[in-house]
C-alpha cells in the first residue's frame, strides 16, 4: 500500500475518535434534557388534577420549550465542533500532500457553508436536528398521553418516560450519535476534497474499512478512482455511520490495489457467505463483481429478485 494511503488511513482511524468525542458531547445535551424534563414533570404532577386537559396542555408547552432550547444549544455546539474539524482536516490534508497551510485559506463563509448548508444523506444539519427535536417532543407527549388514557397514576406515567425499552431519550441519544458521526465524516470529506482542489491533486481513490461490517455500497466502491472533474464522482459518507475515506493519488503516489474483494477472498467460504448472503455469495463465486450488487447512483442494494434473474442467466 502506498505511503500516502497508509498515512491517510491511520489519520482517519484516529479521527474517528474525534467523531466519537463530538457525538458524546451532543449526547450530554440529551442527558441534560432528560434531567430538566424529569424536574418539570415532578413539579407539575404535584398539582391536583394534573392529568386534566388544561394542565397537561400547559405542561406540554413547557416541555416543548425545554426540548427546543436544548436542541438549540446542541446545534450551536455542534456547528462549532464541526467547523473546527473542517479546519483541522484542511490543515492535515494540506501538510500531508506537502503544502503549507494557513487559516486564511479556509474562510468563515466556506466553513459555515459546509457545516450548515451542505447536505449529507439528503438533509442539511438544521433539518436533521429539527427532525430529531420534533421526534423527541412527539415521543415524550405520546408516552404521557398513553398513560393518562390508560388511567395510570402520575408517578407511573412519569416513570414510563424513563423505563426500558420505551424511554424516548435512549432513541434520541442513539439517533443523535449516528447523525453527528455522519455529519463529522461529511465535513472532513469535504475538507479533503476542497484541499485536493486547492493544491492541485486531480484524482482520489476510495478506501473502505475491510471487515464484515462494511456495507454493500462501500464494498462495491472500495478501490474506485475518481477525477475531481468527474460529474459522477462519489464522495463519502455514503450512508449513516459510513467509514469510507478518500486518498489522494498522483504519479508519485499510485493507487493501491489490495481492496475489499482481495480481503474477502482471504476469508473462509463460510465467512464469505455470511458476509454476502447466500444469493450474492453464489454470484460472487461465479465471477460477478461486488459492484454488480449495488446501484451506485442511488447507493441502494439491488433486490434479491433481480439477483435471482442474474443467477438464472448464469445457469444457462
């Protein structure tokens, strides 16, 4: 493997630790939200006839505002952290490729544009946060209303919000962490791409993590080379939690050749079938490349019924 590829991958592995740190920081906002909502409910349910419609409506207004305020704080913190990641990755990539870097190469307008306005997985950051905020508000009120309709005492209604597995804060935490990691991957990929353009590297190669958790789309894209000028170039992340990275290539730093199919070929037949599934395993062993299992324009795995038709053709 080329030295540039080796350094890039080692850096990206270390960078995943930063993604985790930022995700945990976002989760702290949800922990604070959990505490503040619990305090509001504890206070509200001391009132007589707490489950009367008017009192519940007042409680819901307060809870909605608590959730709205905490997600606003999360948004501000997250934008700052993602902006720092963009600058850091721009600096690292510049130096990795042998070029000096200064902060005036990355304008505040560019950082704001990438962090706040550039979509990842089809939505911009604000839309992701608004969607998750609304889901949290709905789930909390849904749990309370269900308890009231079932005639539960107020203590049990409040307890249901914090019981497993229906605790809405668990789902919110999980969704936020996935969203933050994906946003982090998007921001750092864009930083690399902008740096490639600025310093004059015309091509890059995709490198997926080589293990059994690698998704079908990333298996198919691993090792693919794109020019920056390609209209159909592929830039990670390709899905939530994507771990594929971009490696700059040049005449001095050639593309690597040991990709996912090579890694897969070194696994046992049982492990190969476990990773690919029975139908795709048979097709792969018959000579079908991994990219034939995925629509690379939409990043969707090709349905099994279409694979069956391929198998029929192969058997003739």
